[in-house]
C-alpha cells in the first residue's frame, strides 16, 4: 500500500514509517523542512516537502494521488504558541482531510489526544486549552466527512521503548503510552480497517497484546 503521513518527521511518524517499510508498504512522509529528508530515507520512507499550513491544492493533490491511506500525525508540538495550535492542530488537519477526500483517498487515520473535554476546566493553562479545542474541532470536522476514518486518541506520550501491550477501547482511563506503541497500533490500523472505521479509539499502556486488543474492539 501507499501510505501518506502528514507530520512525517514526528516521533510517531518516523516509527510508523519504519514499520510500514518493514511490511513492504510505501510510506510517504510530508515534511516542512528539506533537511529532514535524510531522516525519512533512513527509515526507508519517501519524503515529500510540503507546508500544510500554506499548501497549494495541486501540490497536496499530487502527493496524495494514488494513496491507499492518509494519516494525520502532525502537531504544533511543545513550546509552540497559540497561533500554531490553531494552524497546525486544527487547520492543517482539516485541510489534509479535505485534500484526501478530493483525491479519493477514503481511508483516513487521525492522531488526536485524550481528555479533549478538559479545555474549559478551571485553572487550565490557556495554551493547552487552545490545543485541546483545536484537536476537538479537527475531530468534529473529520467525523462529518464521507471518509473511512478512524480517530486514535493516545494518552500522555512518552519516549519509552514500546512494550507491545496496550489498553485500547472507545473509553479508557487516563494513562501514558509510548510513541513506539502508538506507531505499532497505527500500523495495524492501516492494514486492518474492518474493526475501526468511523470509530474514535483511546489508547494507553496496558496488559493486552496489540493484535488481541484490536480483535476485541
């Protein structure tokens, strides 16, 4: 399969690209900086230099042409201001879904976050609240589209080695999850869409092997 990943230089995306290449799939990572290309080639992914925040429709359409799956794994990241929470976590996600729809790429995975309903809690950090609202708006937009979408909401992300055992369901208690395990779950969702289409799934570390967790959905 040809899998196009927005946020192709992110920590989750690089892990996913490596897994896809090992499975014999063609991973295409959308990146903003040409100097990131070498890191993608190192994991056998094809870099596509494109700024989704200021994207030309024809350029995005060209990258998505012939794709089997689109994955939105981009994010403004820690330390970014409120403006980029809006332009990346919401607007870029919406644009990517729109372009995928126009290109006829029906299978669409979106990496979101748990606890989006916390945005209006008293004492919530303003920038983080904007991030949560941006992610929620991106989810709402995707749910309204005629796509075979899956929204994956990981818990607090860590750089710990993956364990291969998780807690995956439509509603799970708050917890942490390694980026490596998130990528492993995404790789499985890319392959098998029959149990996850038009579902929002939450993911943390747990005690169930990934394939078994998916089979229980």
